[in-house]
């Protein structure tokens, strides 16, 4: 990967490490990180109509319908901070979304420079996701095995409680991976 302005897509199953790798790439190359999952979680936290719709799917381990996700991404890619490069994390997830992304790129005169596919075996994915804990306040992620907070159940950064996302329950994880 080279150059100063580039547009990337990170592929991988839930828990593959897209967000972790995206954060490192963003730091190194000063790209805008676009995570559809994070955008939906923000909408859910803010109790918007979009958030309630998204939550009705996400909490069961299902994907949010393509038309909703595509519109969210299209609006986000049109913002000024994407002009100097971005990394898409969690989009596209379906063939329909990929075709829509092609059209979005044409409409906004965007070129995708690289696609990175992260592969992890299913048992490891289940372990990663079911052990994840997230801060209720600042959103920092922890893991019961790989990245424990200093004090169990408490965020190191802000001191708020940690929780398990609904979509990280073992049953939900298995549905997500199958989907």
C-alpha cells in the first residue's frame, strides 16, 4: 500500500479484526475510517429511527437491509473528510451492496485502490466475539482474553461500565457468521 490518498475496503467475517486493522491503517495513512457497524451503533445509541430499525436486525444477528446500509454509506462517502482517502470497514457485505458501491463510486468519482480480505477460522471468530466487552460511555473495546481492562468490567479510559453487545452473544455470533 502506498501513496498519500487511497481508498480501501476491508473484508472479513465479524470478529476477523477489521476494526483493529483499520485503526492501524488509519493512523499510518491518515485515512477516514468508515465502519457501517459503528455508524449503526451510534444511531442505536442516539435512539434514532434509523437506529431502531437497525437494532431490530442487528440484535438478532442479521444484516441491516441493503437499501438502508447503502444510503448510509453513500451519504458518508460524500462528506469532505473522505476526499483525502478512506477505509470501508464492513461494507460491502453482499453482492447487491457491492454493485451499489460501484454506482456510488461512479456518481461520486471515487476509485477503490485496494481490497484487503482478512480470513480467520470460525472457532477463533466465536472466541473473539463472545469475549468482547465494550465501554458504555466511550466505546473502547476490550476482550476477556486478549485485551483485558485493568479492573474487570470497568473501562480504563473513562471508568464507565463495560457490556457485551447483543450481537456478541454466542447464538447471535453463530447466526452472524452463517449470514
